[in-house]
C-alpha cells in the first residue's frame, strides 16, 4: 500500500476500517517534530517518496508538490517501545473533509530505505470487543459498512485505542513490517 498525502483516503479504503476524525485531534501548537528538519516518507521501494518540510508544529508538502498531492501531517507522542519513541501521525490531505491517523516511529535505517519514518496502518477492525465498548462509551463512533471508520472524539481516546490494541507489539520490528505492508 502506498501512503502519500494524496492517497491517504485511499489508504483508509484499502483497510477494512480506519481511524479518522472530522477535526484535528492535535491541538494547535502541540504537535511534535520527530525530526527537526525536512522528512521523507516512503512506504514501498518502487513508490515515489513524499518530501515534507517543517511547518510550525508539523510538516507540509514541499514547495512544488502538485496540488493533488499536497497536505499536512502532525505528530503526537504515543509511547516509548524498545527504547524508541512511537507517535500518532495525523494526516490531512489538502482539500479533504477530515483527518486520518497512523502510527509512526523513526526509521531504523533511513539511509538504506530513504524514508525518515516507519509507518503502521492501524485498522479499527482490530479492536477487541472490550476496546470497542470502551471506545464508544467515551464518544467514539464506529460506522460499519463495506468500509468502516472509527471516528475518535479526542486524542486521548485515540491513544487509548492504539495502546490497548497494539501497545504490546509496538516494540517488535516484525509487527512494524507487517503493519506497514497493510
């Protein structure tokens, strides 16, 4: 699966269900920069990489990026696993009506793979029944259909869903490899 700003909505469609919100869940000024300079996001060896430049508390498409591939991403700390910071990645494709959420960490070998970050595509279909009940009891909404969407009401609810579902595996490199291939 290619993950670029332009295909973030497609990334959601490629999953059974994705995590999303209608409004940004990361408050203005509270985004963190996993890398203090421009970043490159690549998922597949043969797909084009996305160049992003620092823009306040996040990153935006580099100048010259085609309009249909433009957008903004921001990060919020999620947890520490295996001595590495793991982040919630908020993706806003320019002109879209909402935000999508992934999990990210600094790539272990960015020189080899060209990508600054390793991405995991969480799928809300992975939520266990108890996590679904907890998600919905605090205002989360799950729309079920051919493609389901888990709408998180705030960052704490999203963080809890990610940690409950994936937390123990986030320190495992094989989990990252599997999740990035979804």
